[in-house]
C-alpha cells in the first residue's frame, strides 16, 4: 500500500538533522498534537509534556521513517495516543482516581454559561466512554482524521472503527439526553 504523504520531504529533512525542518514540523503539527493530548488528559501541562515527548521521538526516529507505509500524521497521532495512554495508566496506578475535570471558571454571560456547560457535559460524556470508543471519537471528530487514518492509528480495521464510532455515538447521545431530562 503506497500512501501519498505531504510531510515526506519535511520528515526526510528532519531525519538528516536539519533543525529548521524540525521547527517547521513543530509549528505545523503542534496545535493538533496539543489538542488531542489535552482532550485525552484534561490537563494542559500534561498535554504539553506529551507533545514535547512526541516531538523528541520524531527527532530521534525521523531518519528511520519509511514513506509509503502510512502517513506521517497518522504515525504522529499514534505516538501521541500511546503517550497519553501511558500517562493515564500511570496516573490511575499512582492515585487510583479518575482524571479530574476542570470547568471553565470565567464565562461572563448566560449564553456563554450554557455553551460552557454543554461543552463540559459533552467532555464528561466523552471521558466516560470506554477508552477505545473515546479514542475513535476524538480522532475522527476532533482531530479530523479520515476513517482509514484513525483505524491505522488505533491499529484496527475500518469495520472495527465504524463499530466503535457507532457505539460511542449511541452512548454519547443517551448520556446527553439523560442529562437534559429527555426521554
């Protein structure tokens, strides 16, 4: 399977040890990496640590990158997911508690309060999903990965991804409707 990857030349330059190429890569990929890690961990500082670790891995492994197997973006998302999973696992083992939810403390109007509450409800509902369903939802709906890319990042088939997404959406819909008091 050959994959057309717009990042191939940049990764090759990073693999040759070119600092300017790494700066370009970080500038291009950091917002999405931070977004995914923050949604997974619910902690901005931890997400920044994960992003730093991910880019250190890119720097160390770019010379070994094999274009055509999968898109670089897919590989990077897989690395970020694995780092987040490891961090969540360590946190659970150390504390035995769930990752805390941090509400937005500064809404200033009723509409913003309602929107913020709805966002917290959705975030809490996503956080309550089983891990694989949560990861599938985040990759497809928040990271805008295609089905093929998300399935590759999760190391599952397209059919398994679609099943995870369907179950996750159904569970989210049920949780959000019960929060609103809808039948």
